[in-house]
């Protein structure tokens, strides 16, 4: 229901990110976050720091879409791209780094 509200539901971002910590609520929280199109870099960094792969993928993809607006996420994304995580997650982090760095120019 929140997802259908789009930007109006952005106020619920902190609660939705908190739900990512709970396995039983993670899928619905991710779906809603995707629909809301979160622009809060601190909340996306929180998702990137979670152990759950799907939360990290979401954060990488959303940070990439923010481009230069996600400059504060570069260090965390660079750590992620050099991590021992799955190749697709490292690739998503590399894409985000490229998108942010290209937007900075």
C-alpha cells in the first residue's frame, strides 16, 4: 500500500529500512522501497551495510540511479566492490561507483 503512494511514502523510509533487518519482512520492505524510490543516501548506506545480499543489491542499484547525489556513498561502494561478496554484487557496486564518478564530472 505504501509503495503506491510513491514520493508521499518517503517519510516511512526509516521504518522500511529497519524492516530489512527482519527476514520475514524483508521482501515486502524491499518491494516498497523500490516503489518509493528512496533518495536518502544515509538510509541506502544502512541497507548496503546489512548482511543480506538483496538489501545490498537494492542499495547499490538505487545509489547508482542517484548519480552525483550519492557522492557520500563512494567509500562504502568501493569497499563493497572489493569485498569477498558474490560477483554480481561486486559488479553492482562497480556500476554504482562509475555512475557516481561520471556524474561528478
